[in-house]
């Protein structure tokens, strides 16, 4: 495990932000940490990246204790925060060279690494423009590139696509996917559930500083229910007649019916309704989404 925490706690005054957090992250994986505002997501990253000392419990990153071996932890991680930390008066290339030089690379090595990352993140054409002329998506890609100058084993991404338009968000997701294929472990916090669904091998849901769910996206979706058929009729009366014929729960002109998701089950339902002379206007299938998981779990834990 590249990250291990046990009983991690953090308080600010009388408010407990982390409440006995137990967490493990396997090397080479993507973990997405979800939770409402104030759940403890950013505080978790700050503790694991040595920016904040915990009040209790323990945490190890790449085998190093985040309190007693903080310098060792910083040598193997990188952090991209919620807002792009770039120098707007420098060019993209100058930003990357500056970070490489701060990591004590020689000038030729710094320039070579900058060129490599500019190519990787699709910034070659803008490399020698001042960053203040960049779009939000370009700044975020440059920020990610700067996080990779030192080739970290573990990259913390704190809400990396907040405020980006859909195209820039997708481009950033593609870049993150490339990092994973190169073996970088990603620890991601996000409020975009689609982002977690697309990127994460495993999802942990935080609420009130503790874990309320942990698993793959599919496992979490299945935990709040299976597939549902939504059958729409001409009127509420027709929906009630259909309920008498096939079961389910009527809501206005729509009947919701639990299903195993198979075509065979759908055919049986339609055959039964046809036999009862009940006409269906529309049929839709609904599988739980991460939105359903998030809403259900945080409501239960409230």
C-alpha cells in the first residue's frame, strides 16, 4: 500500500474534521475521495502531503511516516491543488524550467524535461507565450505538468477540474489517464461524480470526517439498488392498472418496476401488459448512478 492511515484525526478548535479515518491506497491505482463540502477531503490531502499535522492516529505514505519523516514523504509525492499554481508573467516553458531547477536539475536537463512535458500535455504551440494568455484548461494542464517535473510516485489531485468547461475537463481526464498508464498512483478528490466514475479504480465516500462507503463504482451503485424499469402510460389510472398486472410502484403516469436488467424480463412485463390490454407509451431503464450513491449514503450518515 502506498498510503495507509489508521485512526487519523484532525480538529480545528471544537470542530472535528477527521474522525478516526482508516484508509489504504494500492500503488498504481486511482483512488477517488468523495464527500460533501466539509467532509474532510482537502484536510485528508493536506495531512497526507505533510502540509498539516494530524492530531491523532497515524499515516504513512510510500512507507514514510507523515510526521516523523515528512521530508522523505515530500520527496516522493506531488500535489496539484484546487487552483492552478502557475506564474502568469512567465511562459509555460519558463514555469517548467523553474520547477526543474528548484529540483536541482542542470539547465540542459531542466530544458529537456520542460520540452518533454510540454509535448505530453499538448502545450508545445503555447510554450513560449505568457501564461496569463492561457485558457483555464491550458493553465490546469500546465499545473499538472509542473507537478510531474520530479516524476513523483504519488500525485495528489484536489478537485483538479473545478471550473473547467466540459472540453477542458475531458482533456484533463485524458492526461490523468496517461499518468496512470505510466504507473503514477493518483489520489483524487472531486465533487464531479462523473469524474470519479471515469477515473477511479476505487471510491471512498467521506461524511463528517469518516468513511461511509468504500468500493468500486459498480459495487457502490449496486449497494443502493439494481436496475429499474420506468414504464410511462397515458394516465395515472393506466399506471395503477399496470401495477395490478405486474407490480411495482406508481408515480403519476409512470410505473417503476425492479428488474434484473435482462431483455427476457422486459419481454415478460410487456407481454403481461399486452394481455391485460394496457398500452405502454415509453419504456426506460435506470441503473443507480454515483449521484444516487452519494445522495443515499450521505443522507443515511447525516
